[in-house]
């Protein structure tokens, strides 16, 4: 987190107090300090944004991999379900043949 970030209340509160100082010179100095610090703060925010972007890209990639794996397992499950149905049908047919053989004998 960079300076002035909401999670760093000390810097923000110091800014507020100093911004409300009585003299024009103090206010000018404070504004100059803010201007001087701005490039660093901008760089820090850009760095944080880059880190967040990288994290989101990694999570998106992982999510896509999980979707692929899930789809692959779903395909396998469907194939096995079809195979099970075929085996059940074959078993039922064999049982029917056995009943017919018993009835004939």
C-alpha cells in the first residue's frame, strides 16, 4: 500500500491537519510536499494495480483450467453412464435368455 492509502490513516490525517494550517506559507509548503510526493504515490498505486492485474490474470487462468478439467470429467462421466446403461441392457437381455432357457427345459 502506498502513502495516503485509506489503510494508512496517519498520513491522511496528517495531510488534513497540515492542510488546515493558518499561514499561507504553511499551506504552500504543504501543497509543494504533496506535489513532490505525487509521482511516488502514483508509481505505488500503479505498482499495486499491476499486482492486482497479475493476480486476476492468474486466477482467470486457473479458473479456465478448472473449467476444462471439470468439462473433461463431465465427458468421462457421461461415457461411463452410457457404458453402464449398455451393460444393464446386456444383463437384462441375458437374464431374459436365462428365464427362457429355464422355461424351455
